[in-house]
């Protein structure tokens, strides 16, 4: 197995997890700070499995920024590509948990330090020995971080890395849903791997049926589509193969970071199977199924504990 680096770019933040579930924000009496942010979670999943991962972001020169950097290092994530600024504070997200473990978010991010990371701060050396670059849509608004993504994608492509995109839609962060729609569809043609959930499919593709959506996404250049349906399992599609794996039935305590854990563990499993930018289009059905099953197992363990990276299992636990 190759041991090249997974690199993720975007937001790293503090998720404030409530001390009560199944109630409104106003009824919560306390919150516990947990390190999160989708790209950071993906790095965490990859690292927990023994992979090498690097987080590219910017944090505020504040106690929350220090906490994030310290904890990411503690989880085995390379933090050498994290910048710090006095221009804005570290991003915060207050999470409310329903009885079924699903979440609503309230973001403190106007702007936050991560949003101000500029393309000039992106260094080519960060991408040496890189396997894949992963990103989401949270950091693609009209601020410098969007252009930092474009530069990072350009460097990663030039170095022969896979590009992985999980839109991970967060509607409260966008004043205009049309802008979110167009921005996601602007970046889809830049990726090799697209992870999309059943809740996101219609908004992004205009289709409620995955079989109709897949050709549209493939026509935009996506080589591998990973379609997650929560308790109803997950699918994977290339032009030559498709696969399905049912989910493992467990009682969910907290689904925070579950989708990130899925794609992080999926990318790790792809690498362990020797899949790269040259052979991803010819991946065989049995390999796709094996990767999906592995990530379903990973998530079934993760959702039984609170928080994101802290809940992710190791390869031995799986």
C-alpha cells in the first residue's frame, strides 16, 4: 500500500455539542467544545486509520485556534500548513441534536479566520507526496479562501493527485441558495471523486433519482460518485461499474462528522487498494463494494460516540 498524504483544505472550527439532546437551543444549559470542521474531520478519519494527512486552513490567534491545532496534532494530523491571523477569530458552530441524533447548526463566522486564507499563502511544498486533495463547499463563498481552493486544486492536479469534493451543504451560511448551487456546480468539474448525500441530490443535480443524476455528473467529468443514504446504505458509480453496501444498524448517539468519516475512510481504503488518478475510472465492482462496506463499518462505530474525530475508530477497532 502506498502511504501518500491526504490533504484537505477548508474550515477547522469548534463544534459546541449540547449537554441535552432532543430539545431546542433555548433549552440547552451547556455546550462542550469539540474540534470539528468537515475537512479537518476527513483528515482525522484518514489519520485514525494510520494514514498521513495534512490540514490546510487558517485559525485565529486565540485560545480556540490553539485548541484546534493542538488537538489535530494529537490526532496525528500534520498541522504545518495551518496559518494563524489576528484579522479574525476562529470559527465556532453551535450544534443542536434531535432525538434521532440529527443536527441543526448556528455558526459564528462573520468572517472567521479560515475565510481569510488567501491563495498567496498556499505553498506548493505542502503538496509533495500527496495522494488526494479533499474539500467541501463551506469555504467556497465570496471570500479569499475560495481562491485559495482554486490554487490548491491546480497544484494538486499538476502533481497527479486525486481531487475529492464533498459539497456538505450548509444552507445557513449562504444568503443566496442560487449562489450556493452555482458555486457547487462550478467546482464539480474540478473533482475526480464526488461524495453526495441523498438529502443533497436534488438541490445539486435537479434530480430526485440517482440513476438520472449519475450521467449528468459524469458528463461534468466526475470519475467516481459516492452516494450516501444514511441508514439506507451507500452506492458508488463509475462509467464502468457500480456497487452498493447496506448500512449497519446501530443506535446513533451523535451523527456529527459521520459523512466526513465516511469519505475520509473511503479515501483511505481506495489508497490501500492502489487506486489513483490513473486507474480510478477502471475500478472493479468488488473493490468499490469493499470500500463502501469498510466505510459503513467505520461510520457505524463513529455514530455511537459523541463528537467527530474523537469518535472515529482505528483499523484495529474495525
